């Protein structure tokens, strides 16, 4: 992206960067809030997976992997990395592509929570410990926000200049070898 962007391309670039920042901040807040919960697994997620996973899939090993490793530790780490990569501009199109299935999983969980009744799951535990400080979202609010994240990811995919593996110019300069 050495060349100057013309006005329409500059506008698309700015829109894509703003979308990267919004998704990035959201995932950093969500991932860090869950990570600081030190192994907590939301009740709605346990109930959702309990109903959605085939009974044959529920073994002591899969329960350990899902509830003791993936949900409390790996999932927040993925959110944190996606958020950081999007904000700094490291392969934003690829990161947005990864955000699409992630957003779909979050939307599915919230749709399921809504279908169970607002009295059963009145809050989405989307932001972990941050919800104790700033307040939580209802599953309907969380679903709306997940839809927004999905749309913003599409905006990044379609508007961000460069190829799928391209990064912002300043990130690329970090990895270029300097001539002696």
C-alpha cells in the first residue's frame, strides 16, 4: 500500500479500519474479561452445549477438553489475539474471515438462550468479569451486538485494501529487512 489512496479508496480504508477497531476492542474486552474469570464457564454455554452436542460425543475426555480447556482458556485467548491483530492491522481480512464463524457461534448461543426464555438466562456472560463492573447485556442485546460484529467483519473483508494476507503498511515495515 505504498501508493497514495485516492478519495474513494481512502474512505473505504478508513471505514475498514474503524470496523477493525470496533471488533478489536470488543474482542479484547470480551477475551480479557473471560480470561480474568480464571476458568469460569457460563451456565448458558454449558446448557447450550449439553443440548446441542450428540450424547455419544459427551465423554469424560471431551467434557474436560471443552469445559476445562477450550471455553475458559483457549476461547478467550482466541478473542484476545483476534482483537489485538485487528487493532494493529495484522492481516485484517484473514482475521475478519475468522471472526465470521466466531460471530455465528456467538449468535447461535444467544438465539438459543433467547428461545429458552429471558427468565432462565437474563444475561449473556459475554464480557466475563467486566460485567460485574460495567453491567451485562441481555441475550437480545448480545445478539444485536453479535450481528453488528458479523456485519463489521464483512465490511473489513470487502473494503480493506490489499490481499487476504496483507497487513497495514506500518506492520509490514516491522517485518522488512533493512539493507546494510
